[in-house]
C-alpha cells in the first residue's frame, strides 16, 4: 500500500434506510475498491433491494440473521473487509447524513502513516453547528466530555460520530466479541483502541440533516452511557497505570484518592459531631480535613495532566510493519509510504 493508493473498503450498516441506501451507494467514489452492505435484519429488506437494483460490481451484501445493532453490523463488515484484503476500512451510514466524497480525507492520515483510526468531527467548524438540532449539540457535548475520560483520547470530540476509518492491521487486533454492539459502539471502540495504544485523529466534516429518521435518542441513553463510561474509565486506568505499567502518575492517583477520601470522611465525621453537640468545630479540626483534600486534589490534577499528555502518538500499524521488517517479512508487506 502506498500513501496514495491503499486498497479501500467501505462498510455500510443498513437498518431502515431503504429510501437512502441506493443514493448513498451511487455517490461512493471510485477510489473505493470494495463496498460491503450489511443488512442488519432490516425490516425493509435493504440488502435485497441493493442486490436487485444496484449494478456496481464493487458491492457485496452481508446479511445478519438477527439484528445486532450498529456495532454488530460494522464488526461483521470489518471481518468481510479484512477477508477481502482491504488495507483501510471506512464506515459510513446508509441514511445519507455522511458525504462519501469525504472518504479520501478520512483515509489520507492512515495512508500517510500518521494515524491508525480517523473519525469525523461535526463541531470543528462552529458556523455549521447552527444546522444541528440543539438537543443533539448538548447531548454530544456531554458525551464528548465523558468519552475523553473513559477513552483517554483527550484531543478528540464528537465521540458518537459514526463516520470512521481504520487500518486493517489495527482492526485485526480488536477484541470483536467484547466490543459493545449497540449505540455505545463508537465510544467503546475508542476505549479498545486506546488499550492497544492506537493513534486516533479527528477529521472535520459537515453532517447533512434531511428527512432521515435517527434511531438514537440521546435523552434515553445518557444514563446508560454514563454507567458504561465509568466502567471503561476504571478499566482503562487499571490496564494502563497498574497492570501494564506503574509510574509516578499511578502513585499520584492513589495518593490523591486516599487523601481526598480521608479528608472528606474526617470532615463529615467532625461536622456530624458538631451538629449533635452544638459546639463549633475547632479551626484545627477544619484544617485537618481541608488540607488532605487540597493536597489530594493537587495529586489528582497532576495525574490528569499526565494522562492528557500520554495520548498515543505513534501509529500502531507502522510499528507492526517495523517489527515485520526485523523478522524478515517485509517482502510480504504492502508499502505503507514510510
């Protein structure tokens, strides 16, 4: 694979997109060699419509026997694309909100060896945000902040954006059976990529909102997402700072949690005693509570500073290529424009 000519596959999960899917397929540029339409047990039989009416030889249809959600459909598309020999796999939706003409922009950082994974960011150009529904703006802002904590990609925004591209070598290393299959898919995928130390970057894009109907209701999934973000945050911290490595940041986090918790518990106990006895809490007791909390917060902030600075910067697929060359396998590897 050269920087200008990777073998590109596009995966389109299909569920209730009968009115849009053929138009989307017609606009996919010729740089794409493989198009995989995944009919996710669509009640509108989107896959059958594509097979009957689309004459593009690049198109192949995969059918899920039962509905697996957007994540399950995309992961099955990844499997098909990897088996077909794709170098870069782009995922777009079949509802017409994502412009296929941007595919080259998503592939370019990966082909140039600058990233393992790219994703769209609809918030990059502030002049276009006014076209987005207000509830979607607020919901995405909240979800983006939670995603920064749980995924470790502090420089990314718009985590639920489904316009993505991934290098096939990195996709092969994903734990397919453990990734969330429903609406949390995009964010959970970022968490998995961070545990692999893959480089992920944002690609500015505009979204097109027409008569398509979104199946996602942010007001319904905020609670579910919050719980899953907390779970992934705990996993990421344990994997990166205690299981794989033990650094000064690990000690700062432990010290910060112990000091803040200890100070808060001691202060609450002293406050309850004061309330029951009617005697004012001595200034020294207040300081014994406040000082560890202040010191603990400083340790936690120092840990966050370290975490923000440790966002992955070295593309994983380039590192894999380097190891293959050392093993003498370079002849079997495509040129990645290194």
